[in-house]
C-alpha cells in the first residue's frame, strides 16, 4: 500500500438525516402511552392535589412504557415489524393532542368539583406541578424497572424466580407481621396521648367526669374527644375504650354500667354509636342526634380498635361486628329489665366501618330497635333492610367494590352532592381507589364526611 494512500485524508460525508433527527417513538408506544395517561386523567369523585395527580399520571405513564416494551418483545419474536416513519409521526401527534385534550377536560372537571364543594379553584401552578412531577416519577420508575430487568438477566431465569419466591415469603412471614406489629404499637401510643386542649367534662352525664366509672385518662384519644364535645349539658355521652377489658363482652358490661350510672337509662332515647376503626365517633352525628331529641338522649360507644378503619377493615373486620353485637345485646338486656313504661327507645348508628359492625349486630337480632342509620357504608357491606342509609355520591367508600371493574356503581338511595363522573370499565375502579386516599379530606357533606343531618335522618320508631 503506497504512502499516498496512507496519508490521504479521510473525507466524511454529511450526517444522514436519520441520525440528526430525534427518534420518534414506535406507533404502538405512542398509542399505549396515551391510553394509560388519559386513563389517569379520567374524572374522579373528589378534588385532587397536584402531587396526587402527578403520582397517578407518572405511574400510569411508566406502566404504559412497560406494556409497550413487553408487547414489542413478544411481536419481535414472531416477525420483524417494518419501520414506518409517517405512521409513527401521525401516532405521536394524535397521542399528544389526545393527552392535551384530556388534561384540559380534567382541569375543568376539577374546578367543577371544587365549585360544587365550595372550595377554591385550582391555583395557576397546579398543572405545572402535575406534569413536572409526573415526568419525574415516570423517569424514576423506568430507571428502577430497567435496573431490575438487567439484574434479572444477569442472575438468570432460575435464580430470579428463586429470589422472587424468597422475597415474597420473607415479606409475608416476616416483614408484614413486623410492620403490622409496629403500626399497632404506634397507633396504641397515639391512642394514649392526651390532648391538653380538651376540657374534662364537669357534668356527671359524661364519661371521664368526677364520679364517672371511667377515668378521663382511660378513655383513649377518641373517647376524650367524644365526651368533651357538644354543647347540650342535658345529653348523656358515655364511652369505654379498648383497654378497659380484654374481651368485647366485658367492655360492653362496663359500658352499660357507665350508661346507667351517668343517667342514660332515664332518657327517652338511647343511641348505640358504633365507632370507626380508630374509635372515632363523628361529632356532627352526635350533635345532630342531641339537637333532634332536644337533649333527651344518651349516646353510648364502645371502642374495638385504635387502628385506622382501612387497616381494621382489611385485617380485623370481625372486631367491629363482635363489639357492636356485644354492646347492643348488653344495652338491650339492661333496657328490658326496666319497667315497660320507663324503657327508652333504642337506636343504632354507625359510620363507615361502624356501619358494618352495627349492621351485623342488628341483622343478628333486630328485636327492640326503633331505628338504625348507616352513614357512608362500604359498598355491599351492610344489610340496609329498614335502615336509613346516608351516602354521598362523591364518597368513594360507598362506591368502591370489585364489581366496579365491570359494572356501574349502584347509587340507589345516595344523595347527589357533586358532579358524577361517567362510569368506565376498570378505569373507574382505579380512579375510585385513588380517591379513597383523600375521602376524609373533603368538606363536610361531601366525600366520606357527613354533617349534622345524620341526626335528623335517624328514623322514628
């Protein structure tokens, strides 16, 4: 080879048009990604914060990219798909346009919900935070997913399966029980905390007062809130906490003794209020009941858990049913022992998980009960019968059910309090699941929060 050839300069041609342009996503990627992002922007039941929407949209986008990659790998094993740049560009433009239209529609829907619930419209930076957050969450999810896939390839199929199985068993047998025990300890500690802003009742008609059978320090956090609330000094409020005895039956007997000691059985009306999972009794309901009966009423509640309702619902729902049954039976027995002319009318009230417990107790034995009211009951979890059911159409708790995957929600008897989204198979179920996280953050009278009309809706004998 001559020196001239070796020394000749290498002439590089101009860069090709293809390498200079940014890559256009595959047609399937644009379509799948747009479908998942638009689904994340489908109308929900409640107003959302920017970061909640960013989390939902970011995860949906990452899921769309993962589905696209899986579909491409499966198709590539069968045949090699041809590259059609024009089709890719059309799909990309169509997807961007559809996502933009969905975002505009969702922005209007969010403001409609806020207007119906009497809150401020979304601030100017709301959607900027949504899209910046969604892109960040999607990118982080993709990086984590790619890392896991590469790690799986290096381990090999057999080792990867073994790691998944061992991790799953360790999580189920070790991590989950340890986490549950840790949460229980935290909730117990929170339940024992005394809020110095609460005033110890002075009237003997309230638990925790001087002369009461139940000490103020032994009422628990929610019990102290319950007995210190209200303005009617004639009404009786009694409460027995979870730590009062080891069994529901023993706690129920203490509750009945306290009810009688506080003068509750001298009232014309007695209401058995079944708390939520944390032991909370809605002050709006109690005050509404006291207003309705003009103070001639006693409300008795028995705590069965100090965990949040969702945790008790998933793992210990029978605690609510057993506690409500024990208390109702004990109160009914004590009332039956009174002279017929002086027996008070008996009512049962429950909200959320308390509605499930109260419903089970009444279904087991409805004898001697004047009326029942279930507020915000989980879908399909209560026996309505002759009970009054108070449910907002914007309450995700009353809608959420696996049946929502394939069929519209049953909204008979619900009160329309806000715009209702169109039901979409699967999507509505997922959107309702997201709304569960903020069900208690809505204004009173919307979502999973109910007002003083609970008292007026309690049925007559």
